[in-house]
C-alpha cells in the first residue's frame, strides 16, 4: 500500500490512453498547472506519449514499469532486447521501436508461446487453461529484471510486480525496489 503524505500540493492522476495522456500533458503546460502528476503505465510510452506531448512538458511525471523501455540505452546489450530486435527485423521491420506497445505485444506473445509449449500435443481448451493457470516464476525477455510471471487456478493475473519511475530529460528514470502486489510478497 502506498500512502501520499498530505503536502497541500495538487495531485493529478492521469488515467488515460496514450493519445489523451499526451493531450493532458500538453494542456497542463498550457494552463500552467503543475501538480504532482501520476501517469498510468499504459500511457508511459516515450514514443507515443512523452515525445508527442513534448519532453519539456513531461518532466517530473511519475509512472510505473514492468517492461523494459526500448528507448533506454541501458538495454542496448541486453539479451532480451537483442532477441526483440532480431524478431522485429524478421517479422515487423516497420515497427515503431520507441512505442512501448510493441514491446508489450512481443512480451505477451512470449507468454503465449510458453503456455503452448507447456501444452505439448494436448491443445484442448482444458489443457491450455490448466497450463495458463500454472505459470511459476517465468522470466520473459521484455520484462524488467526481477519481474516474473506467476499464475494459479485462483489468480489468473500474470503480473503483480512493478517499479516506479520518473520522467527526466528524454527518458524514464526507475527508482526504488520492485514492488509486489502478491499477498505476503
């Protein structure tokens, strides 16, 4: 649980899709409102939100991540990022590699491949659901280090971890430890 200390400052929870997040970020600058700005993860893409909104308008925004940011140079020599680039070169060379949605789709597809391989030759609905609901500590190339996929028969949500980040310059700066929403995690 996260508690916000009351400082009397304005807080803006920007829970929008990418197009509208970029518009909101621009509008805050236009109206000269400078709240503590929290942006939902789905709109934290540098390529489809922060750059169109203007890097100068995006400074200090706080969000969360569970995926590697394809625009972040720290992943240049990362094995998962190299595999992602090889995949895109072969199957989707025109992809906007700065769009976090492309990394999301690739990572979800990796999860599906894992489930289908676990099914073997038994591709019945029952077995696919069984395998999808029994993933343990799966690490995928697009996930941040320490973020793992876990599911069970009573919890189908594959991810329950994230890391906070703040926008600085032209990139996200992750801070703090991995936060887990798992009970007892």
